[in-house]
C-alpha cells in the first residue's frame, strides 16, 4: 500500500523510516509486522504491544510518545483517520459503491460483494463498520489492485451521511429502504428519508439505485427496482424454494440460497447494481453461487436436535415483519416457535411498535411466542389473548425451556443485537 504511505507523508511529518505499509489496523490483536495501528479508544493501552509485533507506524494523541520515531502524535486520532482516508480515496482508481438504508444494508453489501468478487478484485466493509470510524477504516482497507469497493454507510443522526459520503467519494449508491430505525433521534420517517437521501447529491442519477416500492424512495430520480410496474426494473415470480428462493428480475430468472421476499429484494438490488457496473448476466449468476452472508442474518443452525433460524443481529419493525413472514412461509413439518426481543432507537412510539410486532406474530399461528425484554413485556399488556405468549427477562430461562421441551422444533430468534439473543442457541 505504497500510495497510502505517500498520502500520509504528504499530510504529516513522518520521521520514522517506513519502507511500506502492509495493512491498517484498529485491533491490536490483529497487528502484524508492517501494519499501521490507529490507537482509538482503548488502543492507547496496547502501543507497546504493537511496537513489539513490528507495527510500522502508530497514530495516537498521547504526547508522551512524541519522541518515538515510529509514532505519529495527532490532536484527534479519529479525525486523523478520516482526513487520511478522504485523501487516500482521491488517489484510488477503485470505483466505490455506497450502500445506505434502514434495513438490509449488510445483506445487500454481502450479495454485491459475492457477485463482484467472483469476477474482479474487490473489498467490502467488514461486519457493519459503517459509522464515522468504520467508513474511513473500510476505505483504508482498499488496495490499488481493487477494482471495486463496497462500503456500507450508516447513520443515527442528522449530518452524518454528508460526512461519510465525502470521505468515501462515491461513484455509485444503493438505498435499500426507509424504515423506523433511529426514530429516537430522527423523530419520524420523513427525517430519516431526508438524511439518507442526501446521497443523491454525491452520485449521478443514473448511478443511484433504490427499492422503488418504498413510499419515500419512489420519489427519487434514479434507477428503481421493485415489484410494482412503475419501476424501471421489475421483480416478479418470487418463490420460496427448499434451499433458498427464485425470482425473475426483468425477464431473467435468478436463484439464491437466501430465504424470503426481503432477501429477494436485496438480491435484486445487488444484481442490478452489478449489471449497471458492466458485469454480464453470466458473471452475475456465477457470483450468486458463492453468497456468504454476515452471521446472524437468518442463519440456519442445527443444535441438539433443534433447528434454529438465528436472525438476532439487529431488528426494526420492518425487519421483524420480514423475518416473521419468511419464517412462517418456510416449508417444514416441524412446529414453529419464535423468540422476539426488544428493538431500540424507536423514540416515543417504541411500545406501540413492539405491540404491532406482537400482533403481527399472532396472526401467523406459531405454536409458541417467547418475548424477551422490558419493552416487549410492556407491549404485551396491550394483548388480550395471551394463551401462547410468554414474556421473560432472563434469556437463560428461555434457553432452558427450549432445550427441555422443544426438541425437533423450528425456532426463530429475532431481536436487536443488544439483547444478545444468540446466547440462547449457545
């Protein structure tokens, strides 16, 4: 990564003799010889350790290291990372695709990466590193040989999308949908739309792809994908298969190992973006065979005679309903049980959102519904018939009951990540 070394040298006075940079790291445990280490948050504690490991350069804000030639002392490490990433991006020929939306960002990113990386060198955001630290970090992982970079861009408040788009230097963008996430700060969906649609100021209309069935997104100028006939590219003939889903996008049939209508939408967005980038249908289908989704996204896990569907990484009212729909539609002879956890950042209407999800689940005729968390418990007060619903404040109790009484069943685990519902499976 000689270009990155050159960029840093143009911004800061690097006194140490650095021949090259192997990789950029924020986690001291991953540092190897030749890496740059950004000492963010508690990273300060591990500077001695990374120097012993052979880090070529450490960036910190601690003045005590000022005399060490391998350490660059800056006023603010995060701002320094952002400045370096923004300048580094300007020196890359890599085409950057930014993925924005209330739900499905990580899945669309994984799908698009699977398609592109099967044909060209590319990089993607690791996990969900999509904030003011994660986006610059993701940009700094891109190498000069990479033709494409797929960057997930998140937000929780006003003004963040603008900052992250300027760091990423987008060539293309996908907006998945506008939902109820972050209403604690954004207050309503209109504000969520206004913030997320800021991306339109950073890409050409012909490079802006979005789900056109969304009430808010359909007003945008760009390339729309959806089931409605008003869209530029039409999804049709969706079918839930034994080992995934099949559907048509325009007149072409595609197959994926992912379940559910929501994943059909995500896959369609990934396909259409790949086609917009110039890949052929043959190249796209080749990439669809290798999709690997980030864990805890409708992930099937067999454990002690029970089949779990682990969808516990995150949750919003929309994603809850998507998950319940897909789980309900799965063809199985097994009884179906759902475990639903609290959702976060939903603002003043949070209990009503939780109540709506419970009522939605009741319409699906699941054998048993377990609720976890204070918000779910409060929302349950609004339900008259509670014959097949039980509320808990202790995950271990749910786990004990499931392994004792529900051997051979099919169980969905869904809730925001802070619940750590995946521990029920462990």
